[in-house]
C-alpha cells in the first residue's frame, strides 16, 4: 500500500512530502562509494554513514518529492564539474537528495530526511528493506557481503524505474530544476580539486583518486 510520507531537515526549517511511497514505487540501496562518503564529510555529517561508510538511499521519481517550506534554504554542491548535484539544507546540513540532471529522472534521498519528520515511520515499513549494497570496494574495513561485485538485478531495476518514470512524465515537476531552462533552481557550488582531495582522505581506504 502506498502512502504520502512527511520529511524535513534536522532543524525543521525545510519541510516537504514524498508522495505515493511504497516498496514497489521506489528503489532502496546502501551505497559505499567514496563520493557519498566525501559529501557527508563535506557537510560535517559523517555520523549518517554506517560502520562501513555506507549511505542508506531511497531512489524516487522527481515528481514524487516536493518541499512546501524552507525552499530558499536549499543549496547544492558538486564534488567535481559535471558531477552529481548533491542537494542539502544550508540551515543544518541535512542531505536532501542526489541528482544527475533532468535528463535522468531520479533523486536519491538519504533516509535521514524521513527520520527527522514528526510523524515518521520505520523506513523498512514504508520502503521495504534495502534491495542491495553497491560500490563496496570503497567501504571502510571489510566490504559487506554482496557489495563489491556489480549487482545486475539491482541496476536493472533502477534503469527500469527511471525508464518508467520518464515515459509516464514523472520528471516534472522537479524540486531542484527549472522545467523551462533545465537549470538548477538553487545555488550550486563546485569543489576545487584540493577541497575534494582533502575530503577523500577521510573516506574508505580504497578511495579512488580523480
């Protein structure tokens, strides 16, 4: 059964909703990549990583996510030029969502955003348990089982979800991009190579160098 799920940042200034949430409408994964680790170190929120450096992410269609309060506090960082847009709350450094561009209709939302809401429900109840773990070669310590080799079924599911979202017009409205221009609605900062390298030094021992 799908439901509307309330979400907000840590301090409560940004508030919104994820509509039609259910295990069948989303894709939930745990990602251990060094970029996800570096992003949370950049925010000073490394406590959101699990013991192996993993981020619990729910991938959704853009039209499912909307913000009704605190929109002016939304900002983003890119770890490199043309890298993922990693959106967060400038007020309290809560991660809000990761996107590529409107051409790829998905937003990866850290489950932290749902756990801060006043009427929160367990993520396993709403989204189901994570369907897999990816990029374990960047994990801290021993990679979790099944996280190192490519998970073909998981990636296939994500691609089919994105194709379905695109065909069914779920790219718009988009909480982070303007439909007319395709440009970001909110400020974006691109890190320098030195800034990125400093963050990577805090990530897993297998962290790649760009």
